């Protein structure tokens, strides 16, 4: 997606979102739109509230105020069953990968199918597992344990687990953190390839400028709990705004 701004094509709409922990106000009347087919990066310093934002979006954290609409559903108004139904359409790549160490790669990928009560024949499940692994180039790891995989491979397996439900939206929480430059580039290329192949809308939470530059159609700056600055990479990089320039120097 390049330059898409149609307000009727928004898959996430966030307005006046507030969240505090004690006296620390992390999100302060935060606004954001994500358009269909868009890669949108949220750039901010470590500890600025980026991960809190996406946990609010999927209902893991309840905001203090404001509204979150995802695929035309009001997240705060959903009961547990309805929230589970919308989560099927939202992939979430955790910063820590969140793989189950006691399960094989196959079992990790089968888990969301069981979690959401998909009634599938064993052959169908196997086909879905292998397709997801093929999408990240790791079919040969299907019977391996997470401990046998490199950090980059674990990240790709976590992404395969996200893809197995064929989500409309993917939320990436610091997808390149802790990875070496070569592996980081592999993950960056995979993020772009997934959008190209599946037409997903992606919210990429990061402080990695290379990831932002190579993946994002648009960037939202999370500064002091608010998002009142958006733009593309080159536009923000050349900005003289003293709130923005430190990120690009």
C-alpha cells in the first residue's frame, strides 16, 4: 500500500486511548488509524508504551478510557467469546515469541487450531502446519523442539504460528529485537513478503529504524503517550521538530 488514506478502509480505529499504571500515564489520549493493506510502524523509545498499545488492541490490557475499534468491532464492548472470535482475525507476534518449550514445532503450530476449536481432520491440520512453515521457509523444523532452533528460527516459527489462522491483521511487537543484523533483515523481508502474499494489514511496534525504513508505508510517532505526528520515513527523518529528530540522529 502506498499513499492510501481512504477513511472507509480502516481496520483499526483508536481514539482518545488512555492507560496509566499508578501515577505513570503511558497512553494519553492516543489516536491512530490502520488502513487495510497498510504496514504502519509505531516508533517510540523503549518503555514509551508501544507494547501496552497493542495489548490494549487485542484485549490483553483494558484501557482506562478511549475507544478501540477493530474490523468494525468495539473491543471494549466484547465479551470473552466475542473477543476470542475477533482474535482469530488478528495475528500477534510476541516480542518473546511465546513458543511452548515442551512442544515440538508441529505442536506449537497446532495449538491455535485447538485453542479456537477448529474441527479439522488430521490431514487438514498437517497441511495447514506445513503450509505455514513453508511460508517462513522452515518445513524441515516440523518435528524439532524450540530449544534446537536459533533465535531467528524461533521468531519465524512464531510467525508461522500466527499465519496458520490466516489473520487479516498482524501486530508485530519488536520483531527484530535481540536479533543479529542478518537475521533482522530476514525477518524484515518476511514481514514484507507476508503483506505482499496475503494482503494483511500490519501494525509494527519497534524502535529499530532499519525495520521502520524497510517495512513501513507510514510511521506514527509515540511521544509522551500521544500520537500527533505521522508521516513516511524520509519526511520524518528530515523534520526539524525537536521531538522527532533524536530518533533519526
